[in-house]
C-alpha cells in the first residue's frame, strides 16, 4: 500500500465514506499534501454551508486525530466555522464547547485552542458560560483564553 493510500484509508476510517466527496481529483502521492488538499476542499465547502462538511469538521475537532499538519488543519477548519457559526446545529455546537473546555483544562495549551476559543465566542454563551466558570486553568495561556471567553460571554449577556 502506498503512503497516500494509507492516508486515504486512515481518514476514511476516522470520518467514514462521507469524506470521500472532498478527495482531490488530481493524483497526489505525498500523503501530507493529499490530506491538506482534502481538508482545503472541506474548508471551502463549509463556507458554502455544506452540512456534511460542517459535520465532518466538528467531528475532527472533537476526535482530535493525529494527522500530518493536524494542528494547522484543525485551526483552519475552526476559523472557517467561526465565519459561519449559523451553520452549526446544537449537537455540533456541543462538540465545539466540550472540546474547547476540555483543552482549557490541560496542563498545556494546544495551538488550535486559540482558534477553538474564537469559534466558541461566536456561539450562544448560555451554551458554555456555566461550565467555563468551573474550569481551573493550569497555565497562563489557558487562563488568558478563559478570561477572554468570560469577557465575551459577559458582553453578549449585557447587550
């Protein structure tokens, strides 16, 4: 099995056949470049309101798989979702909330946490404010991000 075929098998196992429609038509042998192309197409589809693309992106955020350039892919998808939060249904918003709050509790702050927090700030604060208040950040960056989210939540509740 070629490295690209192995990458195809891996992402299909993670996200199912629904991801296949985002596979590039051009033949690319390098697995990292191929995965990047798949998620670039997924990111563009989110911008059009593609329900499958939004669902796959939220699953990716929740499952947090190890992929080549995974942090960049997850950050890019999160930024695209932030531009169109109206496309997220309640269960997908819950995936984003739960993942972001879980990462805020870690002893380190993953790179993608900043983008997840910005996405979270675009969601209704009543979906996360109570849980957020209970989080005890273990590092300065997570503490800063929690403060940012609390401030955004307070502003949205005041206005």
